[in-house]
C-alpha cells in the first residue's frame, strides 16, 4: 500500500456534509460559522493565487506558525502551499515554541515565513538581539499586526497577515501594509474605526455584521479584493 492508494481509498469513504466549523469573537460574543467543502476549495484557490503572485514557488521552504484552532483561516494556506509544491514546516505561535522556531530557521533553508506572531517574536528577540541577521536568508515574511510593526521597527521588511473575524487578510510585496481580502467571499466595512465583516451569498454560512475587534479602514475595492489598512 502506498500513500497514493491510501488517498484513493479515503476518497471513496463517505465524508461529512461540511469541512468544519469556525469560531470567531464579535464584540462580547462568539460567532460560529460553517465552512463548506466548496468554501474550502475557493479559499484554497484564492490563497494559491495570492501566494503565487507574491512569489512563493516550489523551490521555497516555508516556516508557518499557527495553532490548530486557526485551521478555518490557515488550512487553505497550507493546502495552497501543497498545490504550489513548496516544502513547509509548522510551528506554534506561542512563546514556549519559539525555540523550535529558531531551530528550524537556523538549521533548514527557510526562505518564507508565514504567520509570525508577536509572542513568538518577543521570545526570539529575548534570545537573538540581531533580528535582521536572523532573518537574512528569508525572502518573504508574513507577520501578524504587532509582529509586523516590530519587524519594521527593527529594519526587517515584512508583509501583513491578519485574521479579520471569519476572513483572512494577506498583503503583497508591492503593498506590504495593505491587507487584501477576497471580495468574492467577504464584505468588509469599517464602523467607528472598527472593521466589520459579512459573508457574501457564496458562503455556506450567511453570517452578517461580525465586529472583528480590529481597528482599521477600507481603502479600496476592485480586482476581486477589498483592500484594508490597520
């Protein structure tokens, strides 16, 4: 039995009617949202297009940091990396896993980092004073808002990545501070300086007016994306 035959056998088994259920905070409450298999496929296709446009390719080795509960947002990114053919190594976003992050970064030919969090970066900075030298071989870094600001202040270029309620935002190298959100899947507005997200009719779960708790503003739409600045 090979991996291929195992996958073929697994495809013949009945599967659940949905891929999964995500949970995000909205104000003082939590919002559950179902993710259909079609949703997952479109999210993966979008992540593939965004990563490819940013220059991620099959020769890259990616270090991606994400906890399991972020699967609704970052599983499409992982699937996109497989589709691209890139190698990836996972780590957690917590400070206690920063040693593994540093070990992987120093021992493997990492060229792309995705999902770098403030907690990880602060733990790293406590051990490594020269961040530019540490990331010298990394061509692309997608960092979460606080980590993105810290990297920029340290002279390390990075691209913004953020979870916006049920939606994912990714920046591109030509506009590293501007988040791009898939407008085919999500409607993003700003109210009193807070980003608010609703699902389009394409999504299985028709959630509306989810207050993300993220301060920002919509700066443009077009080409199938909503552009957001934090």
